[in-house]
């Protein structure tokens, strides 16, 4: 009488126990390796100081790149090239969200500037 999947009798139990032992050994080896990696100090590079102007410039370049990518994918789709419509829509939405976030930052900066300029000296 054979068990499910050919694992029956004494021979099947021995195979299952051997597999279990192998799995436990591998688990212990992986746990040790993980503990060694976690214990190793991480050497992080110090962050280079950036100015607000550089940060805003990088953000605007990123938004511009997203919009260019979305426009390119849309044009490819319109020409009938093999482009997944989901990728086109995701690129357009990412560009839209990036642009809206940029506009919100701009509005907050403009509001702060107006508040500062209206303060009495």
C-alpha cells in the first residue's frame, strides 16, 4: 500500500525525515548568515549638503522627465506601436501627480513669500 505521492511505508517516512533534516540545516545556515549580515556595521556615505535651489532643480528635472516619458509613450501608442495601454496610463498618471505636487510646492512657496513680504518691519 503506497501513500499519497509515493510517500508510504518506512521508506517514505525516512525520506520525509531526511528532507526535514535538510530543511532545518538550511534554515540554520541561513539564520547564521542573516545574523552575520545584520551584525556587520553598515558604512554609509555622508550625505553631501545640497541647497534648496539644487533640490528644487532636481525635482523639476524629474517631473519634466516623467512628462516627456508619458508624452513619448502616448505618441507611440497613437502611432500603433506595440505599447501596453496600462504602461501609457501609468506614465500619464505619474506625470500628472508629479506636476500637481510641483504646483502645490510652488503655491506654498508663493504663499510663504507673500506672508513674509506683508510682515511689518
